[in-house]
C-alpha cells in the first residue's frame, strides 16, 4: 500500500472496503497525488485535477456504511444489473485502456466479469500492455492472460512496484508536466490546484520549435495539424483569410472576440493554429483550448489575472463554449485578454445571440481558389502522395478551385475524382461494421465536433477493432481528436463525414435512428447533474444529440424524432432538458398540423411537457425559458392569448432572468424570448394588466442596462415599450 502513492495513476479501483489505501496516501511523505475517495453508489464525476486520483471502492467503503456493502457474487451481480455507473466505467476502461491488476486473482467474480468483455480488439498497438501481477501463477493463469491479452508479471504487488521504481526512478511529477506546458506561469503565485486544472483545459502555444517526425505526411492525409507541422510550414498559406484574421486580432481591444467562420472542411482549425503560432512569435502569451469539457472558470480566472502581458485565448469549436466565455469575459474585466475562435458558419447566430455582435468581428473562409489549389497539388507531389506530374498543376487546379480545402486534398489523393464518386467507393468498399462505426462517429462529431469517447465507442462496437479503421487507407477512416486528456474519436475528414451522414440519413432510415438511440444509451452512465455542470464531454454530446431544432429534426425528420425520444425515455426521463426537447417537438408539430383540433391538442401537450420539466428542475433558467418560449409559441399558432398563459410566460421569463442575476451572470435568452413573444402576442390582441406592464417595462430596462452594446436588444426593448 505504501508504495502505490509513489506513482501517478489515472484512476484506482479497489475491491477492499477499508480505508487502508487512503491512509497510505495521507501518511506518505511525498505522494505523487492526493486521494479522492469514491464509493460504488456515488454518481459519476470526472477528475479534472491531475494532482489528485480517484480511489473507487467497488464493494463499498467503511467511511460510508450507509451505502451498504457487496459481499457475495449475488449482490455483485445485482449491483451490475442496477447499472452501477462505476462498474460501467471500469468495464469501459478494461476494454479500451491499459491497466494493472494487483493484489487479487483472476478468480475474483468482479475481475472475470469485466475481463470476459475484453477481446483481441481491445488490445491496441499504440498503448502499453495491460499487466496481471500474480505471485503464484499456474498453467491456467498463462491461458487466461493469453485469452484476455494480459502480460503476466510473476511476483507480489510490492515486488512489481519496486521493479517499476528501479526501471524508472526519476518519474515526472504533476508539477513537472504542468511546467512543461505553462512555463514561467507556474511561478506566478497561483495555487497549484488551479494551475493543474488550467493545464488540463489549456495548452500554452509553444514558442520553441517542436520535433516533426512525420514530415507533414500525416497532416496531408487529413490529420489535424500539429505545432510541429506548422513550424515546418507543412500547411499551404491561406493569404487573404489568414492576413485578415491576423489584422483583426491585432486591432482587437481587451475582451473582444475575433471569429473565423467557414463550412466543414474549410481549414478553420489549421488557420487558427497558424495565427496562434504567429502571435506567440510576436510576443503574445497564447493559450489553445484543448479540453472538450466546460472551461473551469475559477481556475482560469485565477491564472489569467496574474498575467500582465497581452494574452490571446484560442478556442476552436467556439459555439460550444460561448456561455463560459461570456461569464469569463465579465469576471476578468480589466485584463488584456482577447478571444480568438473558429466555428462552422451555421452556428454563428448562436454565438451572436449569446455574446452580442458589438464585440465580435468575423472573417469568413471559403473555397481554396486557384493559387492555393496549385500550391496544394505541388505539395502533394513533393510528398509523393499524388500521381500528378510536374507541369500539370495549372490545369488540374481548375478542377478543385471551388472546393473546400479538405475536399480538394481528398480529390488530389484520389486522382481528382468527383467527391461523390470518392464517397460512393468508400461506402461500397467499407465493411458493414466499419460503416456502422463511421456512422456513429460522424453523428457524434456532427453533434459535438470533439466526437465520442473512445471507451464509449469501443463498448458500442464489441468485438470490432476500431484501431483498424484508424489506418489512413481505410475506406472510411477515423482518428483521435486533439482534445487533451480525453481520448475522443472523430472522422478523419470532416467534410466527407458530413456528406456520408446526410447520405445515410436520406438513404437508410433504419441505421441513423438506431445510431441516435445507441449513442444516447451508451453515454447515459456518464451524464448526471454534476457532470452536466462540469461539462463532461458525454454531457455536452447528450445536450446536442437531443436538440430537436438543430440536430434531431434536420437529420431524422419529425416522425423518426418522435420514435427516438420514445425509445430513450426510460434512460433520460430524469433529465429536464429531455422534456424541453419533447415540448419543442410538439410545438413544431402543432405549427404544421392541418386541423385546429390537432393544433390545440399538440399545443396543450407541448405546454404540459414544458411544465413537467419544471417539476424536475423548478428553478433552472432553461426550464423557465422553455416554458416562456412554448407558451408564446402556442399563442402564435392558435392566434389567441389566454390571460393565464400570458401571465405564466411573463413570470417564467422574469424568473429566468432573475435566476441568472442571482448566479452572478446575465443571459440574453430570457429577454429575447420575452421581447419576441410580447411583440407576437401584441400583434394578435394581447391585453396586459398593470402589473404585467410594470414587469415587462422593468425587464426591458434591465436588458438594455445589462447589454448596453446590443443594438438588437435595444431595438426590441424599444418596440415592446411602444406596444405597451
């Protein structure tokens, strides 16, 4: 026990119910990490701080006797059948990550249960082996190790740890790793725990040269550009767009936002990284957002406040973090920080609604154009990745001049065949299992650009070797995303995946709905109120996966959408946002219903679903804004304004705005929904009481005061006051 704290662990699972391991950490003179005790009945939460390690007690914990204990196989199997989240997490880890088994044998029912789910497909070539430490192995042990792809170490746990210590005596500490990333900031006086969390969230853009072992070939085949790729100039310069964004950043004032917009595959991430590298060379302190989870505001604020030089925060997939950035911008007022991001064009409206247009300037990137197309072809010839001959660049460049850069690169590699033909061939050449894998990954990435956790995907595709599909020569290749601590899987080519997803949705109506349900079921154990607040990737994926207006309806259509929500109700009915989306689905159905009777029935159902969400989270701003949106929507559809509904809608939105203020932040959503609703209701004859007029007027003044630079808010508030 005393040797374990001398090593750094990602997570520890124990079958012991005592606190001996915790005491070993407490009494160690210089433990690598601090212990966090977790019992098998605790809700899932991820550890964002590398300075600490979770010790998960699978059979119960003596310090939590009220949770009970697991003493025999019958009780353990009951725990499994009750969907114990930590048992689920362990099962996923055993399938997808390297691990050590120490101090127990393979005859333990817990161990054999999880190892039975492990197969040859679980053994990855890019990861170290998993190890069984056994002092008294027999021939059966050797066979089991072969069956479960385990390496056998003959000896006790202490002997094994001493052996590891002798092999690697000078192991890097958490502080060493943080220093490698953040450099001199580690001496800034910030608490070590804040630095550790900030380190998990952000990568400091390197000012020194990074080693490039691949010579740009990986990048040319579709992988994300590394800092070394860009320092070696493996990218093709995108002159006008990159120069405009760089100029916008240079002219930005403190707390402004600069955004690069474009379609999937336009090259946004590469240009954003290129600008980050250039600004670092210019003397700015630049940070690259690398975690798919929510930005941890307290730690980020404490670090940024200590920096006296101009700083740039680069955020790819910007729309996923607008709420945190709005809050961060307010809390670091007075600092010289500018936010620079990239996002798909269709999501800019969401960014604008949250942050306001006044502090945002944008740059749009489009097709490659002739000069970039010629340079692209030349670079592929130089890398030996194209069959094009020197001198043919000009003629062939005209074939790809109007393409996004990801499509242009794909066509160069495929002898300039039309992209539809490339996709047809890829789908035809892929196996059924690889098509299913690609569909799941594409759908997840469409919802959350960071993709899906590898361990979740591995569990969904039992017996399938996902690693084989990470070969660049795979017909439908996937790869690991560049997202820090999490292993997230994404399509290798974002543009191809978007087209494939649309093709599957239009042509095979069974596969896509099934993928929706499978993902929802697989990520359920990771999603709870705590992980939602922390912004765990599976929680963020769930939020988008269930989004009726932006995801479910456009891909599945209204009929399949209803089936999806019905199929997932058992697992997700606890979640208020699940009912928000059903309410919006019913409202949408009411808007296109033919008869007045159907409209009325659907409107009543929409309102009741929105109210049901309130029974789950009565004082949540999203619940209250949904009630307001649905009630004003029913008024518009039915062309009447019931006084009780008007009162409920106004009160709900007023309370939503008040809750936001109590939490120390402001959100534009309650005000916009209120103003648009009032304008609609007034147009169809709404009559307001004196108290309602006072409340609405007060809210309009609050909105203008809270968002002084928002011209759209000011205009709507003025129109509302005129109506009143």
